[in-house]
C-alpha cells in the first residue's frame, strides 16, 4: 500500500508539467491558425509578460540590494574605523577579514545557498511547510561545520606565519580573526534565515532589520575601536555583536509574523531526516561559491608577498572592499533571479523561468555599465574614505579603471550563478569555476604580478581573465539548458525532500 502511494505521488508529480505542455501546445496552435492578428496579439502579450517580469524582479532586487549593502557595511565600517588607526592595523584587519572569509564565511554562505534551490522550488510547488524544515536542517548542518572552522580561525597567526606572511601583519591579522569566531556561528543562522525569507518574497522586513543593525553597529564599533582600548579587535567584536543582533531580529519576525505562518510551523524532528539530501546539494553549492571567493582571497594573500606589502595589501583590500560595495547590486539581482527561476521551475513553468533569466541578465548589463562609469569618475577621491596616506590614494586611483572592468564581469557571473542556483545546476557550475579561476585566473595573476612585475594591477588582470572564461562558460550552459527537463527535476527534488509521515 505504501509503495502504491509513492508511485501515485510520483505520477502526480509530473502531471502539472503535462498540463503545462498541453496548454503551451494549444496556444501555439491558436497563433498559427489566427495569422497576423494573433501573432500581433501574441507579441503584445509577450511584451506584457516581459514588463511584468521586470516589475517582479525590481521589486525583489531593490530590497535585496539594500539588505546586501547594509549587511556588507558591517565589514566596511569596521575596516574604515581600523584604517584610521594606521597602515599596519588596516593591513592586519584586511588580512584577518580575508582569512576569515577564506576559511569560514564563504563556506557557510555557499552551503546555505543550497536553500535558494530547496526553499525556492518548494515554495513554487506550494509545499510551504518544507521551507521551515529545510531551514532547520541547514542551520543544524552549518552550526556543526562552524566548530572546526572556529578552531582554524583561532590559529590564524600561526597559519599566516607558516605561509610566509610578514610577522607583524600576521600578528595583527591573527588578533582580528580570532575575535571574529563568534561571527561564524551567527553567520550560520543569518544566511539560512535570509534565504528562507527571500524564497517567500519577504524582503522588506529583512531590509528593515539590516538597517536597524547597521545603525546600531556604527556607535558600537566606534566605542570598541577608539574608547575601549581593544583597537582593531574591537571592530571584530562589534561585527559579532551586530551579526547576532540581526539574527535575533529576523528570528523574532519569523516566529511572530503571520507572513510566515504557513512556512514556519515550529521546530520539527523532520529536520534531522534527509540530511544527506541537503549535504549533496550544499557541497557543490559551497564549492561553486568558494572557488570564486577563495581566488579573491588568494589575491590578497599574494599581495602580502609583493614588494612594499603594506601598501599593496592596503590598496588591494580597499579595492576589494569597494568592489564588495558595488557587488551588492548584482548580488541583490542574483537573489531575485534565483527566487524567480526556482519558484517558476517548482511551479512547473519552464518558459517563465527562462524569461526571468533573460530579463535579469539585461538588467545586470545595464547597471554594470552605469556603475563602472561612476567608479572611473570618482577614482581620484575615493581613497580618502579609507586612508589619509597620499601614496594609498594615488595607487588606488590607478587601479580603479581595472576594478571597474572586473566589477562588470563579476556582476554578470554573480547573476548567472543565481540562475544556476535557482535551476539546481550547481555541480556543473562548480567545475566551470574550478577551471576558470584555478587553471586560468590564478596562474595568470601570478605571471603578471610576480614574473612580469606589474604588481597589484597584475593580480586584478588575472582575476579578469578568469571571469571572462567563467561568464562565457555559464552563458553557454544556460543557453543550451533544457528548461522543461529542469522543471521536471525541480518537482522531483521537492517531493523527494518530503519526509513520509511514517518516518516521523
């Protein structure tokens, strides 16, 4: 009887797609029979669909961009405060932040991004209760993963010295990174909560919570850096306080808001089942993101080996910090793309998912050109926001045009990765990222920076070469994707992640 129920459920899984396919075939027949009048009507209908999709994406992306910017400002504000303590503390905080991202934060973010697929497709299929189960399962796994990551972070100084970094910089970085250990566990909760909410289009409350957090962070960071005697470590402690505050605000919203009544039904032991199902998607999701993130962090570590390492690491960290601010725009668009694509695939609408992917790419190219122009225009004054050293300001001005080109390509890869997450194609994207950055990008960066002696600009040019290969490859994959087949896989994924009643 149980086997028969499962077979019946498996058959019903495909029935929406059969119905969609029939509806699409009937629509095509009507157009062919109606001649030019129906073709014009179809064109008007298509334009309306595009306009509606643009509105949905911008409504989603606007708050998500704000959330990304506000959350990123926590790190930005901290580095800005530390930068006014001197060049050495700035270099140490930059290396410490990069090492924390390299060893922990990027891995946790990548694993949590599996929820873009699982929660998004479950919401599209109207399996609302599974969103809360997926989130609990993800938090459980990420907290366990955070324990060994915390041990690594606590030994940052020794690891950096072993890797050949300058001892003084390594010591400063070690103090900063060790103070960031509490942020790891906060990040595990925060990333899962964000993806749980964005899959349901609940984005304005996230923006409000992030805004409250950053307003709270500025005075706390100022007090801990300049008044407590903690110096750069105070900024790291302020990060942890702010991240946990954000987690608390979002958790209260999920618990008490009627908007989450269908998706959050309380703690459940179902979250302990099918953990391997989550891990099988979380690992390629993490690899996909980490391979990109780690390459950028390797560039900062490599900058510490260049002549005049304090200048190189300071300018490169400011460049990455600037790129991080600008990158929040495509990151918000990426979140909107993953939500729209995953929802439509989960609902069995492959054509709408394809349209969502095309629309977000056009929006990304437009904003990339505009933002790149702004970066070039402000290149001579932007450095003063981070440092009073004229040498740093001038060097940063020379790097900014390269940074603008890198940002344009990085924005494209970010949005393409969002489409990939929404489609559940993380495995093939992980292979593409591996080849692009570690067989093309990093070798090119080393060649240009250390052999041809171009310095920090050579490191950036190496990253640009990797991004060109990555963006081209992801575009080819998505152009050749069978969206109807991906919709079938999405529904199978939704039903396979559901725990049978007799197992609970």
